[in-house]
């Protein structure tokens, strides 16, 4: 059962994706109620693309799928933390293991 979460005005909630083994933050994307449902049903991360206005399952074209191990939500009920087993070379569309590979 999906709890009552606090989605933004566009019906979206940020989802931080973390490597379940290492604890590394891999990426951040947005989900809506339906993509969260699809994630729970499939066991693979599914997100909502704000630019393309469609669902996308991580790894559907790259093969770098994310197997969901645990989904947590924060105390304000407005952010998800998804712990995954990352398959393939990494989470970032640039080919990096994580989207957070640059320093300020």
C-alpha cells in the first residue's frame, strides 16, 4: 500500500536513489503516484520525465537497471529515498556510476 505522500503542485515527488551496498547517492529523479506504483510492482525504478512527459524505467535503453531493495520516505512525507542494486556501468546517462561526479 502506498501511503499518503505530499506531491508537489505537478503531482511529483523527488526520489533520491542510493546504492544499497555502498551508500553512494546515484541520482535524483521525479516520481508521480503511478510511477511509484509501477516501481513497487516491477521491483525496478520507474520515474516520470518532466521534459518528455512520459514514464521511463531506469535501464530500459542502457541496460543499467536498478533493482529496488527498499523505499523510505522522509518525515515531511515529501521526498523518497530508494535503495537499489545498480546493474551495469552506472546510473548516470553520461556513463558515470553516479550523477554526482563533479565538485563545485
